C-alpha cells in the first residue's frame, strides 16, 4: 500500500462532572485519505521488546525510550511501513490518549518556527508516550518535552485523560505547544483547527512550552495586544475552516447545547462549552456518527444539491477507527478503563466495549487484515457501512433499531463484566474475546437484514403478472 495521510479527524472531550456516570471521556474519529485503510487492535504487554533508540519509519524521528513500559492498547495501521499510527489507547495506569487531531498553523508563525521534517509526528506519538506516563498531565509533559527538544513535524491536537482530569494539547509550531484542562463540568468538540482560546499562564489548568510568551512577543505574533488567545495567534482563519471545520463543531454544540444558537460558519465558536444535560456515551456516539441529520446540510438528506455538499460531515466513509475512551471513577481500578471501539463509520457501526486491563481485545481484532475477510472486524464494519448507506432512507428503521439494540447489548456486557469476581488480566481478556464474538454475530445478522432489504430495492426489478 502507498502511504496515506491520517487527517481530518473529529474529537470530543468531557470532564467528570459533565458526564452521566461521572466518568472522564475522550473520543475521536480517525479519518483517512481513502475509504479503505485497514486497522487492527493490539494489546502491548508491559516491558515488551523494543528497539533502542526508537526510530520512526515515517520520517526518521528518533528518541531513547524509558527503561520501563506499562501495558497499553493501540489501534495501529495494518500496514506498518509508514509507522505505527497507534492512534488510541488506555494504559495500565488508567491513562487514555488519542493522537491526533490534525490542525493548521498560520504562515506567520511557521515563518519563524517552522515544522521539523524529522520531528515527532502522528505515527509515533502514542508509541513513545502512552506506555511511560501515569497521569494525563504527565502525558502532556512527556510529549511536550519531545516537541520542545526534538521538534514537531506536524501541527496536531492530542487528547489525554485519567480518572480525574481531561486535557487537550495543541502543537502550534515546530517547537511550541499549549494545553488546557477541560473543566470538570464542560465538554469540547474539535475539528481540524487550533481551538484553545485564552491562556492563563498563572493557572494550574494550563501548560505550555517553555518561553512561549517571549516567543510570541519577540516575533510580534499576537494580533490582540494584551490578550493571549492561542487560536488567534497560531491558528488559521480561512474559507476552508468555515466549510470543512467549524460546521462540525457547530453540530456537536447543537446536539448538546441547542440554546446556544450558533452559526455553522462562525469562526468564534467557543472551545469550552457546557451541555444542557449530563452527557451519555450514546450522546457522544451520536456526535461522532453524525452527518447533519435534520438539517439541509445532510449529505444523504433531502436538502438541495448545494446544501448537501456545503459542509463536511463528522461520520464518513473514510472513518477507519472511532473510539470512546472511558475512565470510570466508582469501580474497581482494573475495570475503570473501557475502550468503546468501532471500525468504519459509527453512523452505522456499534461501539464494542472492551476492558483496557484485559490481555487482549479478541483474536480477530489483532489479526493481520490487508484484504477483505468476512470474519474480520474491520472488514465486517466496512461491509456494514456500505450496505447501510445504500438505500439509507428506505432502510433507516433497520439501521436505527440496530444502533439502539447494540448500545443496549454493549451496556449489558459491561454490567456482566463488572460482576466478575476479582478477575485478572487473563480473565478480562477472555471476557473481551467473548464480547468480540458476540458482536461479530450481531453485526453478521445486521448484514443479512440489509442484504435482503437492499435486494428488494434493486433497480433491476420488474412487476409482472403474479401468474407468470
């Protein structure tokens, strides 16, 4: 396979007081440049064999790794020739990480601190960070140190959480970065823009690269004078933002904070927002699978041809890995981390729950999958996605019923797993594998329903005399 850019993702973050059950939550759609780019899941054991120093296959970035690594999950590309692209996972210390939300820095900033060709990039970030940190804040500090010292090859947003805090970090130039803790009672939606707004350098809720203020002052980069608005200083303000990026933020806010009455092309949508009710996993799944339903902008809706093509949707055919990383506060710590994993477009695919402390997610999830296989979770998801989008309106009842039923099925599995008596990593891994098998059968049944429904809707049909 040729290398494809991992880009154009959509991210969601919510603090512990904003969610229905008090969990911290980070989530993201990993979108690619093509509709088919096989992904799989891997559980990396503690202190597994590693090359020293680490060297990226993507751009030659190198770093010496710490001696000790804890267990962590990842969702890498099946083809590792351009790097791991581990993307998302939870480690044994109940720290979650999702990397990255691709973003753009303006030309003024890159003119004085350009990106570094062999600096750290998306392909390596999870691999060199998540196994070595014990808190969300420590994750930012480790990754930030690598950016400041080795440089960054890309402008990116990175999500971190632990059972207490949720953080969003933005790499804003070749050697500079900012990070903000999401308030406990708030949420954020991010869509391929530098999103963090005003930085309070005296607050414990912000972290930045060393000498960031001096850098901005020295190069006269601040358009606001005394106010330090990171989005205004480092970000872009383009027509592309208004049609590709901001409408996704708007729609997420519309679902959770409808009274805000925002505009889809506004360049001043707030980074931090407050929901009008407690946020459930179903709410986040609805955002990540959304395509502007019940608006003229739905690409598979009933709006005009121009409206349907005006804005880029959130759930896409080129969504490869969609994940909700949940860290629960009122359970046994080894069952606190739950990976809600979907492949393909979550508009049509379920989030399957796995305990992050298990030693596996399921054999089929980790197997190599370069070409179509009817039993492979990635390819099952892509098949379900294609069948669901075809004749979407005629089959919407079948699709909606399936999503609702699988959400209930997933909660039933977590309830059953929470009832296990003192499970170890192997027990949780076995339970995960059983979950994978159950959902594979559920998905196969849905495939069968859609095949039958779509066959009845074929254009190559003709009504004729019942006696012939």
